[in-house]
C-alpha cells in the first residue's frame, strides 16, 4: 500500500525507481528485484546503484505471525538495509516507523507529539517491540555519510490495504457485527497517498544539519479524529454493508 504509492510518486517526478519485494507489483514503470529482506545478499543487490532507500517493509501484526518473523524482518532485515546503505555509499535512508512505538496501552494519547518517549517497559506486543528497536537502529545510524530519519504514520488506509479496512469489512460481514467501546475513543488516520508524499518530501529535504536528520515525525491527516467505527461507516455503506451498531 505505502511502498507502491511512494514508487508511483517518485516515478511521476521523473525518478528511476526500483522495487524490492517478495512478490511482483506487476507494474512496468518500475524495475523490480524479487527477494527477501531476511537475506543480506538480496538486500545488497537490491540497493546497489541507488541514491536513496525507502525502507517500508515490515512484518505487520496479525494474530498468527510467529515471534521469530518479527525479529527476522523488523530487526535483522532492517539492520541488513542499514549495512547495505553504508557499504554501498548510499547517503539517504527514509525509514517507515509507526505511531505504535510510543503507545503504552494503559491510557489514551491525546494531542501527542514527537516529545513522547518510548514506553518504560518493553511492550509484550512483538510488532511494537521490534519496531521500537528498528527505529532506534535507524536513528543511531544517522551520520554525515548516511543521513536517516524515521516517519511514524498513524492508522493508514487506502488502495491495496490488506489490514486496516479489510478487518473492519470482515467484522461487518460477521454474524456478531459488533463495535467495540462506547464510541468516545478517537483514532488518527492518514491516507496512503499523503503518507507517501511525506516520505518523498523527507527524501528531498533530508540533509546535513536539517531538522530531519536523525529525528522522528508523526504523519497524520488533519483532525478532527473520529471514533474508528464512525470513520469506517461511509466505506461500509458504499460496500452495501451495515455498520456495526451493537
């Protein structure tokens, strides 16, 4: 969802774009390298000859994802990307992090900003835990030779979304069709095109001495934020589904 949109926007600006993924994007506009981020030799080949690397790949939370996969992809694979950039003299790395790196889970975050610390206790959730470690590795790698920054999209939605909208649709199609909570909780969203545009802007403005270098930024659409189920209601109605009411 995000990587494809970043590639499209870069191509529209006249850039030569290479996609590195497990499967083909089936888009002739881009050079493709099919491989696995868990193999350092694949990562190095994919990055060879590039000026800027956008690292969007991640093991995203699903109920059945084993702990080892988060470790291999989000931490080890991330380190392979950093190592490849250093060895190949690539001087810009834009890393896709997540808002989850600051979510403690015990109380809501209202009007949060980049001053929020990581949770004091290591999260039990393997996705959040490994994304925190990966973000720290990227920021630590920032130097005059390799400039890095981490962008933290909030709840992302848009074309090719396999997780966010899909799960809400499945809930609406289920027999129970219930909504969680009393409706007072609010959730921030960002459209995939906007999140991608932030990555493209980061690549343009990342330079020695810039506010971007070695720093993190949340990426979100303009408020007001809505309750998750209220936000999803128009999409469900367009699909002929009844929004959860119970």
